[in-house]
C-alpha cells in the first residue's frame, strides 16, 4: 500500500488573488497522484502571516497521514508527472530544498545558501511533531525570512540568518534531508533546468509577483505537454525576469495574448447564445400564430434551437 500524502496550503484574504491561480494547479496535482487536498483560507490566525503554515502543519501532523506536503500559496505546480513520494528519503522526517551553488543555478548576486521552507515534505512522526512544536514555541527574532529564519536557527544554520557561526552538531539535523530543487525552483534566484514547482519567493512587489504567477499559471497546461528541452527553455525565460526588461514585456504579452484568446472564445459563445435566444423567441412567436406551417426557414430555426 502506498504511503498517504496530504497536500496542504493555507492563505489569508490578502493572498486570495495568488490562491486563485495556484490552488487549482495544486489540486490537479493532488488528484493525479491520489493525495488528500487540504486548502485552508482564513484571517483568524494566531501569529503573523509567515507563521500560518506552522499552525496548519502542526494540525495536519496529528491526523492519519504518512506525509504532509506543504506548499506556499505563491508556489505553482508546473508538472504532474512526478510523485513526491519518490522524493522521500528513508529515516528522514523533514525534506526541504537547499538553495546553493551545489544544488541550483544561482542567478542573484550575494545570494546566501540556505534551506527554503516554501515547499516541505514532512513525514508524520514523533520527530516532526516535536520539531514543529519547538518551532512554534521558539522565541521569534526579527528577520525578513520570518518563520524560515527560525527553522534555520533550530537546525543550526545560524550564519545565513546572521546569528553567528553554524552549529553542525545541532541534534535537530538528524531528521532533515535535501529535497530536489526541482520541487522548489525560484525564478531569478535559485533554479533548476526542468522544475516541477516554481516558487515566487523574494519578490517584494506584490503586483510583479502576481503577474509572474499569472503568466506561469496560464501557460503551464500547455508547457507540461511539451518535451523536456522545450519545458526547460520556457523555465529559463521565466528565470531571467529580474534582470531582463524584455522578459517582463514578454510575460505581459503572453498573459495578454492568453486573456485575449479567452475573451474571443467568450465573445463567440456569447454571440451564439444571443443568436440561439433570438431564434427561440422567433420560434415561440410562430408556434403561437394561427398560421403554423413547417416551412424550410422554420426547420432551420428549430435546428438552431436544439443546438442550445
């Protein structure tokens, strides 16, 4: 029997526009592999936004799953052809992508290698429950990485969060393993050639992030049917957005082209529906007249009526 997996995400009302784009892709991915889907939306959280994932992960770890797959709401699934169960390492309980030159192509200057918590595969185990309890109860310190900084501190990776030298003998390290960066590829920062998930972390402008996610979401269904070299070419273009104004224009053009096509289809359908409704009115008038005759034009009208 295959291990059970709960694909988990959560968001608040501010993140609703992102969720509208990313959650459907997560749900399709879960359905493709038989995972349970758990999508939690609310505004009544006990801690600031960065910590809501810890709150819902702790709850999921008390349920009857073998694994919890957490995805930030700004992470979008690009491919459904890989089962995350194949990424699980025996005897490891927390799997996270390590973003560094040994696992990723680093595209940003002065990048500090670190584990990223945007996508985590967590084994349901006493170790995990204890680790996330420690995390929830730890003293929070000011850092732009929020809960991720505290995770790194609990794992003994102090240097990357400015707390001093690393502590390689930290006992919590016994439960962690590296998750392939394909599961958490960050366009423009730390990438791999053929990502499974794009995670739009580190973008301070919400509008820019939303536009990038929108372009990814609208083109992903097409790209996932392509062969690997073409997928890689698309992923490479997305990863150049931070430094390339032409890339930003391309993303906008791709989004606008897709929207125009959808609007064209909608307009065509609207025209057909209007034509159909007009035919129905004409048919009703003929039926109500005293000179009901089944002429050729009327037969055409009836055929149009039944098309609807």
